């Protein structure tokens, strides 16, 4: 992915599937989505802290804000609750 520049994860996955000749990516995206929701529901506070703190202080501030918004989405739309995510 480094050669493609700034590409978002799921967009890159869809492009990969298309490059692999997959005509119907629905099953693949559904499985990937379920896997990511599984992980998100189980992430621990230390994991989140390590992810955020490996960045610069200015990016940490923005990252915490955007991750809080993502948690609201995960909670409302995906019905994922995880107290570790509330600590962002």
C-alpha cells in the first residue's frame, strides 16, 4: 500500500479484490467487516493508548477527537460497546 500513497483501508481492500478478479466483493467485505467489529469489541485500553501515543502530540489531540467520533458511530450504528473505547 505504501506505493499507492494515501489509501484508506477498505478502499484498498476493494481494489485488491477487484485486481484479484473477484466480481462480487459483498461476501468478502461482509466477512472483513464482521472481523473488524469482533476486534473492535475486544480492544483493550492499553491497545488504544499505545496506538494514540505513538504519534506526535498535535496528532494525538486530533486522533483522540476523531476516535471519539468513531466510537459514537460504532456504538450507535454497529451496537458495539466497549468501555476501553470510551477512554480515548
